[in-house]
């Protein structure tokens, strides 16, 4: 493997890590905003986000909301 190829792959791996963090931050913000809009009504929040209530509870715990 050439040095340039190695650096390209390393940069791409770092970009992917940043994208994953960005996705999690986006998801956390979406859930938080929905919680504010629906004043904590989990059924309405889950419906808006298109997830089940158990999935919503899991994500709320994951993101410490």
C-alpha cells in the first residue's frame, strides 16, 4: 500500500467517525425538540419520530434526555 493510499483511507475513517457523531447529535436534538413540542407525551413523540415507544425510551436513556 502506498503512503498516499494509507493517508486517504485514514482520512476517510476519521470522516466516518465524525459523521457518526453528527448523526447521534442530530438524533438527540430531534428527540429533544419533539419532547418539547409534545410536552413529554411519549406516544405523540414516538409517532412523530416514526419509532415505537420502547425504541424511544431506549434512545432517551442512551442520550440521557
